[in-house]
């Protein structure tokens, strides 16, 4: 298995994530171990869905929320640190 760095952009997420009205987006980078870029995308998306920072009550969820993988890069060696966190922006 190889390690992959996934650059991710989210759009049309509920502002309630940040205690705001309206929609927000985010940028995130995640590192996963996988057999292919397709598996890396699947694993990174599954991990995002479990992250507490993106959890919001069902009443605030939106059907328009989307996640885009802008780049998936195979790393030459195992990462020292797996990256986390989000950079949020208003839409």
C-alpha cells in the first residue's frame, strides 16, 4: 500500500457548523494509506464524514453540500504527520 495526500474542497455546507447563517465551504488536506488513488479518495471521504467538525444537526443539513477532490498525490514515503483541520470560507 502507498500513502496519498488528498487536497479537498467542500462547498454549500450549512453555516451552522460555525454557528453562522448561510452556506460555507472549506479546504482540507488529508493523508490516507491506500492501494490506488480511487481507494484514497474513498477513504478520505469516509474519514471526512466521521469528523466532528463537520457534524451538524439534521435540521441544518443541505442537499447541495458537495466535496471535490482537487488533487490526489502519491507520497514517496510515509508521512511524519497526518494533516488535519479545515480552512472555512463564506459563500
